[in-house]
């Protein structure tokens, strides 16, 4: 008899434990369903949409010249420094021939020996490099220095053949320098040849402002790829996608507190905005731009800001 009583007590305790466990699970599930996510919303706008592609370009001076030694001898005097501006016909170097050094003669003598040679600048420019300072021995034909013309600085862009239709003489593009400096530029010329190994075509870009840009500076070039006047545009933060970037959707409000998942087909993508091709949205539609990540279909939300 006592054994049966204990069996009934144990059975009752088991039922009570199961009941409260189920009750707790149901309460947690209901609490999860009732959770409300704070979100930011915006509305689609219709306007101009431009899509760009980015390539890399390197700065270079188109006009430069090298000063070479016409004789073998010694650099008796170097009157310039790298980065210095020089004028045409300014004396840059004074060379003493090896014959003059041996005979200690500074002028033309009956034997035709030239003693001292003065090397002058052939143009107005800036000293880029000095190869032989004062006291060096140089051979005939050795480079003494290099001069560049600052106003001749351009950017050289190598464009893949399949993108050649994006660039044409007189076209415009944007140069993005390190440090987020932006410079407008025009396409000065498109060279009529291809680079063999890379199959790219060289394009010369003329910056509209130089801003003391050095040679061999690498910059990004933003070239217009597509353009549309009446595009439906949303911020990029409104567009969601799966891991393989195949399926896209937005979260749309159907009431002040419920958001649903709407599959979309994106079009052009700008720096911070995206075009939506389908379905058709109106300016009255409200789309989530924050708090939308990870939301399931038919989610409860709370609007905290309208952008």
C-alpha cells in the first residue's frame, strides 16, 4: 500500500515538472515573438543614378630631360640641389676634363684641349635627380641630372581592352588620391597600342589641378560605367543579401510596427546607394535601413528615426 502511494506521488511530481517546463518554454517563445526591434526607415527616391568602375593610375612627367656629360673628367662644381627650380641657360655643373686636370690648363690650348666645361639647363624646370655630385669622376655620356617640367604632370592609366569603350578623348573622370583627396581630370589622349603581356591600352589623364603632386604617385581612377535619369534609389544599407550574393531583399513596413521581407532585383550600385529594378516601389513605401539585418519575415519593429 505504501509503495503504491509513493508511486502516485512520484507520478504527480513528474507531471508538475513537465507542466512547468512546458509553460516556461511557451512563455519564452511568446516573449521572443513579442520582441520589438528598433529600426531606422527611409523612402525610395527617383533621380539620377551613376555607376562607376575604379582603375589604378600612376603620375608621371611628360616633359623631362637629362643633362649628360660631353667629356670625361671631374665634377668641379655642382650648383644645384634636388627639388630646386632652375631657369633655362642657368649653369648647373662645371666639369674639368681629365686632360685639363693632368696639365692644369683651364682653357683651349693649341693642342685643342678643353679645360673647363659649363653645363646649362635646356629648359625651365625642377631638378628631379642628381646623379653625380661635386668631386665625382664621370665618363663621356654619363647622366649628371634630370630636369622635369611640373606643369607636364599627368596620370597614366592602363585600361583593359574590354573596358576601352568607357574612355574616350575629352571625357571626364575623377582621381582619388591617398588621403581621400579628389581631383577632377580629363582624358587627354588614348594611345593607339596595346601592352602585350597585360593586354591593356594606355590612357593619359590631365588633372585639372596639380597641387604639388609627385611623380610615381598611385591613385584610383573613377570612370563612369552606367548612367540612368529616372532610377529608383535606396541607400545601400537597405539592401540585404544571402552569403552567395545571389538573392537580395529589403524589409518593408506594412504597418507602423510590422516589417515584411520583399525580394528585389538590384541594378546599378553607387558609392552609398543602389538602384532597384523590381518590384516597383513608390515614394510612400517605407524601407528599413538599420535594424534590418537578421530580421525574419513579418517582424515586429519600432521606428526610432526616419531618414
